[in-house]
């Protein structure tokens, strides 16, 4: 590792800038921008929801409420970290000078977009019945099938996408 590569970034914001500058893949650069905005939005949404959760549970006093708050933070991290992972993997690869593999950058960006779509799909599956949209139109049959699945099935697409993302990273070494 060269001296310049070792000092190329410090922390998460620097990793985004570094990976964006060093990658020659336009798909990856698009993903880095989308991931930065989306991770920020998801973080803000979870932070605001945590404030509401704390407001709703003030005065509860038992350990279950503290556990619920901690679990809520954990879920937020489990959503944000896989969004950031492709950018961090690419930054690490370029920093270690393993090579400027445009194909690697594209594969990681593709799996990052797959994760984002999988989270959306999981949210559709776990939508409560009172908030489900009408199932007419071209995508009506697809929505009907997704709404018909048990809510717990909404965990499957994001988990599969994370496994694919990590597998893509590991197999591309």
C-alpha cells in the first residue's frame, strides 16, 4: 500500500469521495450518489421514528421498552449498512491497490441496486392491509400476490440480496 493510498480517506465521507473519484464505472458512480442520498434519508427517517417511539414510550419504565428502542436502532443499522457496503468495498479495494477492476465496481453497484429494490419489495410484502394500495392496473396481479404473502416473508428479499452482495464481493477477489 502506498503512502498516498493510506491517506486517501478518513472515515465514511472520505470513503465516498475516494471511491467516486477512483472508480471508472459510471454505474458505480451513479450508485454512490444514490446510496449517499438514500442512506441519509433512511437515517433521518429512522431517527425521527425513534424520537416518536421514545415519545410514545416515555414513562413505561420497564426493560422491554429499552429493548424495543435498541432493536429499532439495530433494524435501522441493518438497513443502512448494506446500502453503504458496496461503496465501502470499492473504496477498500481501490485503496489497497488490488486493481482498478471496472467489472468489480459494476458488480458491486448492481448488487447495491438489487438490495435497494429488495428492501422496497420487502416493504410492499409487509404493508399492513389498511395501507395497501388498490390492485388494479398492469402490476395489479403482482401486487395481489405480494400482498397475499405473510408479512414475515418481507424479510426474505433483503436477506437474499445481502447474501448476494457479500457473495459477489467475496467471489470477486
